[in-house]
C-alpha cells in the first residue's frame, strides 16, 4: 500500500494538488492509523490531510475515485453460454472414436500443465486477475505513461509481464488437442485485453495530466499576451497566478542567514579572546541593503486592454512581496490604485481599476503630468519605477521631459513593453524617445518574459 500511496500522490500532483514531502508523510501516517480496508474512510483521510481548498478537495476526490477504481475483465458471453459450449464439447468428444482421457479436459476443467495465467483466466477469479493486472502494471512502469500514443506499448508490456507468450504457446497446443477449451481460453484472453486497456486508459488519465498541463503551460508561457484567444484567457490568468505565487514563495521570506549576514571569523575570535577563543559571542558581516521601494505605473488603455489584466495581476503580487509599493493606472488620466490592489482580491481589483480608468484612449503626456503634480513625492533615490505600457500616445505630446525628471529622482526606471521591438518607433510609438531616460527597457510580450522581468526587479532587493 505504501507504493500505491506514492503513486496516488503523483497522480494528485497531476490534477493540480500540491503535495509536499512533509504532507505526503503526514498523509501516510494518517492512513496507517485508519487503515485501508474501508475505502470511504481512506478517501476522507486523504482529502483531510492533502486538500487545502475547496477546489483541491473536489479535484482530489475525483482523482481518488479514478485511482482506486479497479477495472474488471469483461465477459463477452454469459456464463450459460460457456456451459453450453462445454456440453457441446462433451458431446463431440463422446461421439469421437478416439474419446478417452481428453474428454475429461473438454468438460471445461483446466488440464494439468497450464501456466498461471491460463489457470487464472479459466478459473474466472476476478480478484486474482485484478491483482495480477495491478502487479504487472507496476512491473511495466505504467506511472511513466505520458502520451495517448503510448497506450499500445504499455498494454503490451503489461500483458507480457503477466505471461502472454506462454499463454499463446498453450493456446496453440490446445487448438490441436482440445478446441473447445482453446476457444474458451481465447474468450477469456479477449476479456483480459479489454481490462488491461482500461487499466492503461486509467493510468493515462492519472499520470499524463501533469505532463499535459506542463506542456500547455509552456505553450501559454511563450504565447504573445496580446494574441491570447478568448478561450485561453482563464488559463492564462491561472498561469499568471502561478507566476505570482512563485514570486511570493521565492522573495517574500528572506532567509535567516541573509537577514543576519555571514559570520565574521576575525571579529568573533577577537571578541572571545578572554575565553580562549571559544565563540561565546559571535560577530556577523552585514551587507547594507536599501529598503525596497517600487512605483508601478500601468497602462490600461484600449490598445493594451488584452494584456493589462495580466500586468495588474503581476502588480498585485508585488504588493504581497515588497512592503513599499505604490501603484498607478492610466488611460487618458492617471489615478493611484495601491489601496485597491492591497485590500481586494485580484479579480475585484482588476474590475474596479478597469471601470475607473480602463479601455480609454491612451495619453501618456497627460498621465505623466498627473503623476508629476500629485505623486512625485513618492520617488526617492531608493525607488525603482516600473512602467508597463506600449508607449503609444496617439500623436499627443509625450512629455518625455517629465519622464526624464522621474528618472533623475529615482534609483532606476524600468520600462516593460508588450509590443515587439520591431514596432517600437513606428506610428505613434514614442518608445525610442522614452527609452533614452530608462535604465532598463525590456520586451514583455509573453508571460515568460514578464515573469523574468519582474523576478529580476524584485531579486535586486534580496
């Protein structure tokens, strides 16, 4: 059961339930206490120890039902048909001049000398067959299945592990000596093949989900944000949430060693000279780090409406990672949205921000004027300013002079542009003029590029 639980944990990860090593140990301890005889209690135990939300509970419940459902060999014919076939075989044997000891084998009893697989199929012991399939699935490494095209390969491996080759040889012999019994065995073998196919299909549903999910995520990570289809928006938002979670896990809890610094051996020895060098008092080298401050200015105008949701999701995560973040959004005018992002869920925050300033005609110059008049005091020599937008000003005054003053008052100015570099400077794009005053200018047309850019920014403060 231990190995079975490990396979279940792997299947659970495939349906999106995060199972850490510590959580798997806790679950196994709980299972050891309640036992595995009662499937309902086992299900409740695993859900209580592993699921951390209602969504995970539902996903884990479906995974459990699928994982612990044992496919049974299918019977192509009713039992009465098998009895009739045996009686026909008996009659034929009694009418034959050569009837003798072979007639006893024709009564449906497995003759001596048949292998374990043939004996099991002829006995129609469903539990034994299910156990043999499960054992052969482990020997065939069914947990390694990843693609639907591998179903035939794994079915063959499982049947081979069960002794298919010997069964084929025995069928050849029985065809010549006892055709009725051979026909019965072929029917049982066909049912076995169906059961093995069901087991492989179950394995594909359980163990290929994680690989398929990773493949879909990889495609989405490299897909242009501005070209995401409507049906992919929900998946992209989920992917951005994963990116935000990784940022929180990576940067929101600095290590203790980073907080206290590294051991200063020379100062420690001098400080403890009175005790013969025994380090009762330690001294640490501390590297001074500026207190992180970030100002994020996000374009939510109509030209970037499809990507602004993703920008706002990432900005929302910054509020959970960095203590001092001021966030602003603009189309034709600029407003501060820090309180909205800090106090509301991402979905509620995005809806409110877009209702206030979203989908308008972009006016970078007017928005920069708003920032200089009301919020210039938020900038210090320790501030990193992040501008997320396409720099398209609709042929209005871009007020690059204000951006220059913002750059001069801050530590650095980073511009993240969702458009491809080939489009910069063409039409009403003011990107080349703005880039003159930026410390970093990066294309962020995909989720992967956006994650790397934000991660690099936050990492400088760790």
